[in-house]
C-alpha cells in the first residue's frame, strides 16, 4: 500500500505496536512519512497530524475501541484522507484460527458490513471499500472445498464463497 503514495507527500501511518509498517516506512526513506504506534485513542495524544494529507490506519480490528480510534484520528487530521487496512473476520483463515483456539482479532473482529457504519460514526465519509482476495482459495466451479486445519469447508453458494475469500479490506475515506 505504501508504494501507492508518491515521495514527499505528508503521510502518517497509525499501526499497532509490533506492526511491520515501521520497517516498511524506514525502507521508504522519506522524511515526510511518519509512523505512530497506537491501537487505542490514548496512544494518539502525542501524534502531530498537522499538515498531513494522508493517513494509513492498519489494525483497526486490533483495537478494543475502533470507534474511538477513528474519532481520535479524525479530530487530529480533519482534512486528511484515510486509507484503512483491516482484516476480514469472515475469511476462511480467520475462522480456522478461531477454531484452533486463537482470537478472530486482537480487539474487535470486523466484517465488510460493519466498515461503512463504523467509519461514519467515527467521523469519516467512506469513498470506497476494496476487497483483497485470497488467491489461494479456488473460485469455482461450485461446490468448492477449502481446507483450513483443522476444518474443511464445502461451499456451494457463490456469494458465501466470495465473502469468505476476502482476506482484508482497504477502505478510503475523508473526514466529515
């Protein structure tokens, strides 16, 4: 996603601690790109958003308070465009992780139908929500078998298959 932004464009990346975005930003070697590690609104107190045109927010599903995090970013950067990268809680891999005893998400699992209302309530006007598909999962013909240890899914509904093949979403929004 970072390669989509030209050099010298003010960009702040908000990501949970331990995210690989810090390393990616360092490789970018652009003084206009900054990384803020936060997964809740309190973590943004010291972040300076003034003059920032673009914000990449990764890991919204890792936040226990995704609404508050979106609100805090909107208040700090009322003229910025938001690029939100969020995992799909309905992805076959996420469901497999849940059944293996792991969490669906560290904070609040999200599915596509929640994104637009969450963005609006968090102070953002959604412009576009793009799906990122998992190409490792066959598209058809139906029925399709998907193995996600320890589970095996047999999907015979095209709409359900399309929804569960989505690994993540990129949402683009402007502050209200």
